[in-house]
C-alpha cells in the first residue's frame, strides 16, 4: 500500500483522517469474532419508531417486529410458514467452511426489524399489507420506504421494484436503461443474478430453492457469498446470460417513471 500521510483521508473511505481511523490499526489487539458478532446483533436490537419527531407523541402499541419484506408476500411463497433466508453468523460460517448457506426461517421472524410502533406500522403500510398489490405509485413507494427504513435502522404473483436515493440517480438510471434494452424473456434470470450478486435482504420460497438443481444452487450461493464479502470483486456483467435458468417467470407489465435522453 502506498504511504498515506497522517492528515490525508483514510484509504477505507470512512471520511476520517488516516490518523483518526486506520493508523497503527495493525498493532491493536484483534477483536474476537464472537464479540464482533455480539456487537452487530446488539446494534440491530435497538427499538425505536422511525417516524418524524413531531409524530412521536402519537406512537402506541409498543415497538413491533416490522417486516422489510411484506408479511403477506412472505406468506405467499412460504411452505409450512417458513421461507429460506440468508443469516450469516460467525458460527454458521465456521460450520460451513466460510460459506453462507440458506436456513429455514419462520415468516414471523423473516426480514423483521424493530423500527416502528404498532400504530404507525399499521397506519403507514396498510396499503401493502391489507390490500392486493396492483403496482400503484403509492404501493411502490411504500415498499421502497419500508426497505430504506430497514437499512436506515442499522402477493399472488410478485413485483420487482427498483428505487434509489437522489444522489445515486446517475448510476441507477444507467442500470434501468440496461434492463429496458433486454429481451423480456431474459429479464427474470438477470434480476435473480443481480439480486444475489449485490443484495443481502433475500428470502426465497422453499419450493423454489429445493427444486433447483445443484449447479444452480452453487451459482446462486457463489453470487451471494460475494455479496457478503466486502473484499470480493462483484460481477459487473451479472445481467448477462450465464447459461442457467433459475426461474421461469412471465412478465406481465413493466412501468417506469424514469425518462431517458
């Protein structure tokens, strides 16, 4: 590594000066992995309703296990009320020789976070929990808002919704443009490759997973393990056909509010 001055930005991208971040870090005692995992779990155990402060007095019913993936959608793909999910832990990584593998998780516990009180969770998200999903602008926004809330805090058929923060618009517009230039028949598997290559809050149907052939499972797990490794190089061509077909979805509609020049 090239020499970094004490007052230069740290190489890790934290925004701190090198002397306040990674300087002499190699001389410090290594953190026990079990303690690191305990600290991570503690950071996700905070209970708070994420509504703006002016709405806090209206909170009631206590903090609930809010689903970042709508419970009704989890239920639609569940088998015996369970879905496959990826929950990496030091113990699991040790058991599986450094690889992340899916585990069956009850739908009441899948994708949950303690980020809303009972009253606000129901009032804000009832349009996606208690109504059929038909892809209205409000429903799409609520799905994105709930997912963003989960990240900030740390139904027949289906829908894939892409949303992003304003400062990421340029790269995301290019991504959507790539999707829209593809033949529809290839889009579902391209999305699967993208989701496991770049995303981590994934839950899948046991029926789907258990019926994948071994080579398909290995490809999916290979992509997901790269997604979990901050040092692994992602596949920029993951949208391109890799010769495998993990899903056979039919696309009924594609809509967008993005205008391309």
